[in-house]
C-alpha cells in the first residue's frame, strides 16, 4: 500500500513536471481583485499576494524541483561513481588524495557549502544544479570506493584481469552491475535531499528568480502573510512534504528488496 501510494505521488510529480509546458497555464497572470483570496471553486488552492493562481504556480514549482532533482542526482551519481571507482581501483597516492578530498567535503554541512557556492555563482536554476552537484558527488564517491574495495578481489574480477581484459570493460561489466543496488538506493534518497535543498536555496533567494515559481520561493513569499493567508504556505509545504515522504518510503522499500541479507537464502547477521 505504501509503495503504491509513493509511486502514485511520484508519478503525478513527474507527470506534472513533464507535461507542464503543454498545459494552458498562466502562473504569472495577476488578478488584483483576488489578492490573498482563500481557496475557492475557481482556484482550489487560492491566490497569492499578487493575485496569482497558487495551483498553477505549484505545478510550475513541481517542474522546477523535478528538473533540479533529476540533473543533480544524475551528475552527482556519474561524477561520484567514476571518481570513487577509479580511486579504489588504482589505489596509491591517487586514492589517498581522493579520500582526503572526500573528508574535507564531509567536514562541512553540505547545505552550507551549497549556499556558499550558489552565492558565488549567483541565482538561477543552472547555478543551483551546479552548486548541489558539486556537493552531492561525495556520497556516491565514498560508496563506490567502498564497493570496489570489496569487489576487486572477487574471483571473476581477478580472472578478467588475468585474461587481459581492459580496465574500462572490467568496471562496466564486472563491477558496476554488482554496485548498482547500493548506488540506486543512494540516488533515491538523494532525490529527497535535493528537493529540500533546492527549496531551501530558493527560500533564501539563491534559486529560481521571480516571476518563475519554486516551492521554496512560494513558502518565502507566504511567510509574510501566514496570519491572514496561511494557504500560501500550506500548499507548497504540503507538496514538498508529500514528495519527500514518497521518495523516502520508496527508498526504504528498495533497500529492503535489494538487500541480499533480506533475500531468500541470504546471509543474516
């Protein structure tokens, strides 16, 4: 039941994000007569402080968060997995250097580094993606390195080396398939973290700029009117809550399904 609900929420999120440009929406259209108007039949989520349709802006914000989450997780996973795999495979000074770099990144809260980078790069969705990906690769690199260190001495890997198989082929054919499960789980939880981080950066004014919509920016605008128009905060807040909860529930389910210790005949500890 939880898995079905999670998939339904994430499916709607992806559907709204992909189909939003095709919908006849006017999220930036101002209706002065509807300023701060609560939910009504014509606007089920009400209007904001400029008389804009909150429901339509919520759909635009869904697209923003989806695009940021997709690109950040994709870039972080590619960069982190590549660096971690190469580091563990070659070892030596290269591996020591990568470990030190990872430790430096882990010594600081990721969101603070993202805020600093976004502040240096300037506002905008591209800079948000770049800032979050610069911080997000560390977790994938650390996980990939640990996996390769435990897999590189497997019999089939050593046999491939003995047969003269190239390094790239060994990594793609013999290592990555065995590393896929933990990396997929890491990416799933990474989506939830990126959604929250993007909302936080937009709340601080470092993300998407007006008049474009973002869930974090909508919450920021609504905090000034919480006593008279709480619907301005409740709608984007509920959207973030639903998406993050769905991603985390799905991640827990994937972890249970892909964990070999939970599989029939698996080794229990």
